[in-house]
C-alpha cells in the first residue's frame, strides 16, 4: 500500500462515561472510496468532527498527506486540502447558489480581504464557482436563492462548494441523506468519478450506494472499529451481520 | 412593488428638498434637525455593517459614538483654553480642525472596537449583546467620573470646529459636511456588501461552520467588520458633538446604542438606506410627537412593534416586497 492521504491513529474521544470514539485507526488510500458505516450512535459524526477539526480527540492523532494536523483547527485543515460536506446542508440560505459556490472560491484563493471590488465581477472567482456548479448540474440554477432549491439540489450544491476548493481529500457526511432513489443513483455515479480526483472518506447510511462505491468499508459500533475490509469481506462477516446488518442481511 | 434603488433615490432627494425649503424659508432649526438625521444615520450605517451584514447585535455602539464625541471634546477644549494635552510621555496641542479631530476619533474608536471585538466575539447571541452592553456601560461610568473633562456635566465647546474651505458656523454648510460624510459611508457600505469580504461576512453570519470548512476564519471576518463599524460610528460621534458643541456622558448611554439598533430595524436590517430612513422617522417623531408629549417613545415603541411583527424587512422590506436584504 502506498502512503495514505488521510489517516487516524488511535483516536479516542469520551463524553463522560460514553466512549464515542474508541481507539479508531483508519486510513484512506489515493484513488479510493473508503466508506464508514455503523448504526445510529456508533460515533460516525464524532469521528468526522475529529478528522475535520471541530472536535479535539482525547488521544491519538490525525494525519493529512503525511502531516500531523491534530493541533490544527478546521480552517487550517481546510487550507491543507481537506474538503468536507455536511450531513445537514450548511449553506447560506439567503444567498444565491452562485454566491455559495463563490464563497468556496474565495476560500480557495485565500483572499477574503478585498473590500471594494464587487465579488460578482471577479471573473476568476466566478469562473471557479461556475465550473463547480456545472459539474453538479446546477448551472441553470446559479441565480436562484439557495432557500428555494429542492433538498436534492442543496445536496448537490453542498458537493459543489467542496469542489471549488479542489481538495486533496473529500470527507463526506451522508451525501445521499434525503435523496430519492433517482437522486441517490446520480450522486453515486458522480462520486464514482470523483474518486479519481481525490479519495473520499464516505460516511453513509444508504447501503446500495456504499456497496456500489466503496473500495473498502469500515464498520463502527459503539465507537469501535469491528471490521475493515472489501465489500465482499464485510458482506460475509458474521460479526458485522450480527452487530449491524441484522438478520435479514 | 417598488425597486429599492427608487426608494433610495427618493430618500436622498427628500432630504435635499427639505434642505432647500429650509434655506429658502430661512429656518435654521430645520437644517439642524436634518443635520441630526444625517449624523444619526451615519452612526447607524456604521452599526449596520456589524449588525446587518455580520449579524452582530451590538448593544455597545454608544461606546464608539461617545469616544468620537470625547475625542472632539477633549481636543477642542484644550485648543480653546490653549493648554496642551498632557499624555505623560509627551504633550499634544489641542485642535479646532475637523479633519484632525475626525482622524483621531476614527483611530480611537477603531482601536476600542478592536479590543472590545476581540473579547466579545468569543461569545454569540444574548451573551454577545450583554458583553457589548457591559463595555458601553464601562465607558459611560468612566466618563461620568472623569472630572477633568466635565464629569457628569459634560464639556461645552464655544465655537464649532473648522473645516478647510467651509464656514461651519453656517448651518447649511455644516450640514453639507455631514451629508458628504454620510454619502461616503453609504458608498463604502454598498461596496463592502458586494465585495468578497461582504460575501464572506454575510456567510459567516448565516453558517459560520461552512465558512471555516472553506478555509476562512469567521471570527476574524466579524472582527474586521466590527472595527470598520466602530470607526464609522466614532466619526458620527465627533460630528454629533460638533453639532451640539457639547459632549456629555449621555453619548455613551446604552439608550443610544438601543436607538441605533431601532433605527436600523425600522428602516431595514442590512439595507443600504435602512439607517437613513430609520433616522428620518426617528427624528421626525422625536420632534413632532416630542412637542406634544414627553412620552413620545411609546409611539416609537408601537411603530417598532408593528414593524417587528408584520414587516420583518423594515420599511424598505415593506415597500420592496422583499423581506431579506439580499436577492
């Protein structure tokens, strides 16, 4: 295996008596989609928060592109190339679709300290934003207010904002959440192509999507990794069946 | 519905029409009222950057207004008594020059906003409101006890300060100075709102976690907005002191901070001309209703209540049919 793009080493996080993350070590290889699954309360969101910088682990470390980023905040990790999407869309609802994408472009350029020139007349920022919107098929909605988008379109915009950053790694928190069957299918084929640009750490509940996309799957239960392996390994693992997929699977 | 730019044009034209009438009818008091509108609007335009774009409900903006006022009062009082201002390490002469006073007012308020912002922006919501209020009150009580500069009684400046090429003793000319300052602040607000900084700040108000994940620091964006905001309100304070030729602790009072917020809410939060419309209405009510009853604030309260309940976008929102400042 080559050098991982993203890795955690022995991450631990406790909330009182609850061990939300218990000695979790996972890694993400170039070009792969690594899915993290687990029942509700398994600690997936807590894990993501520690990877992205919103939460400090009690122990262990996070490495991004071979560098220890455990002490960096969310902003600095984003600057290092970590592109994140949220489970519940975190978008500026009052702003237009284009403006949300431009926010990403401003972040990518790292220059928000310009007070005079209208941002919409800045062709560099605009082109970067429009390119990202085009990739998720939102070009024709660029002028719409984000609050007026459908749920599925907001999920697409969520991905587009991450795309404007040209990240080295994607961390996606349930990109399929709330999408219909058709939307899920589209998003699945989109993410399938995206892995060539940057590997994806995918937290997802939609098992069809996970089985279709993942190169590897890690199963988290009560904050602990109970299995890691290929789709086939996980489907066949007795421990996983018992703990998570239930009798029917 | 009416386009916002028509409303904006009408307001400016209206102010100038009243000015023309006041000059022709020789009513200097009306010009003074207009100047009061202009200066309050300027202070509120400053607050609108923090409150309207950045979502920072500061109940302490009187601190900057008062600092601007005292910058004028202290410099001018030293000039009128011909005593230098002793700063310990060195002394400075007082001055009666508006540009110099403004510069000092802007720098001092910006510095204060930097420090206050640095400490207050760690909190959000009600706590932010309370901590900014506390800072405002600190300045208020300090000014009351600062007997060297009049304490509770305030400071009188006998002759209005000068501006090169303008006879500031003529009400219309002093109004013109204030009006130009307001227009410049409005242009700044307009450019700022549409700039990359404005977009990022606006997003930091709505979804700070998103702003962080694109690699920007929402707190720093808000801090810079707070500093610019405080500096403009400080400039308004210096002009206000010059209008009255008097400075007192009431410029630091929390009621003033509240009034600035009320002006913005009445006109429209985050709207370019929101503070100007709010200031027009406020001064008109203060003048006419204030002449009829001492309790005119009740009617201001009723108007505010109606607007908050039925017209969340303020008067501009009501007229344009668009509740938000955006899109």
